[in-house]
C-alpha cells in the first residue's frame, strides 16, 4: 500500500487553486498564483510536473495545453495536516488544538459553524 504524500507549501498553493477552479492548465494556475506571488511560469510548470510524478495530480495530455486535476481531496489533505499537527505539536490531544485555535480570533460565523459540528457529534 502506498503512503499518502504530504504536499509541500508550494504544492498546497497549487492544490488550493485547483480545488477552487477545478481542472486547469499550467497557465491558469500561474495566472492565479501570480496575483500574490512573483513565481515564474516555468517554476509553476516544474512544481506541477513533480506533483504529477508524486501522484498528487493527474494530467490530461490529449490537447495541446495539458489539463491538470487534483487527485487528492481538500478534506483528506486537511485531515493529513491536522493529524500531523495534533501528533507533533499537541501530543495527540485534539482538545488542546481546539482550545488553542478558539483562543485566536474567531468570527461569529466560525463559532456558529463549530457549534453546529459539536451538536452533530453529540447527536451521534
């Protein structure tokens, strides 16, 4: 069984664009990323090629401009990072992570979303 690959910071940025926009060309990803980064086209291309080799992206090469799509879900990736964070930083304590996160600035909407999740969990 293959171990899940944890994306790097740069790879996460590419995934964020793909999760929001859906399957895209390198040019599409580059245009989205350059709004906040001064990353060159060839750098984005290389990152995406590496991500394809790692099994994070699939590539449709049937057209002149290759179309890339994420092979990992946002939820699975977030879960992977949260599990790692809980294990490494909070000694396995999810409650410590939640308490720490809530001690940071949370909007009323975020607190309502958290309350809804807690209500669902209590109802199980």
